[in-house]
C-alpha cells in the first residue's frame, strides 16, 4: 500500500510516514500542495496524509483537486489537525477527506486507522462476493 505525505517539511507528517514505512507501507513525500497533486496523479497512492494548517482554504482546495483527478478520485485522504472547530471539520469532509484525525496522535493509533481504512476500502461487499462451487452440485 502506498502512502503519500503531503509536506515533507512537516516534521509531524514525516514522523508518521517513517512509522508507516517501518510498519511495511511504501511511503513517498511531496513538497507543498501543487507537488502533492502532481505526485498523487503520477503515483496513485492509496492514502494521502495532509496536515491542516492555516490557511484552511489551501487544505480544502488540495482535497478537492485530489478528488477531481481521474486517477485519484478514490484515494483516501486523511487530514491531521489540531483544529477542533466543527464547521472547519465539516468543510474538510465536504472537500473530500475520508477521515480527520486530531493531533497529536500516537504513531500506532494512526497506523491502526490507516490499516482499518485500507482494509475497508479493499473489502469486497458481501453482496458482491462470488460463491465458490456450483449450486445444486
């Protein structure tokens, strides 16, 4: 599974990325919003980790642009934030984030959230599972 870190200068994101890498995930990093969008379109990661900071609009636009890409429409965007404003959180989800995680979050807790999100994303819904064998045989 490939994880894209949206800002390689963000020490907190880099720390989370290093932990995910040590846990067996492939991790790449970009420098800023434009580079993140280009890298997401080139690499089609499973997850993008973004740290919400001011200005909030930049993070909202990043989420929208990732969601707008043909190759990145289904990428899971996880936004890490210290902001506890419910209106801001609603706007983040509305812009396309799959999950908001309040920071600081322990590395193992973030790893479990990423793992569960990816497992759910790749799980085949029960009604779409194929039954092995033939009926009546």
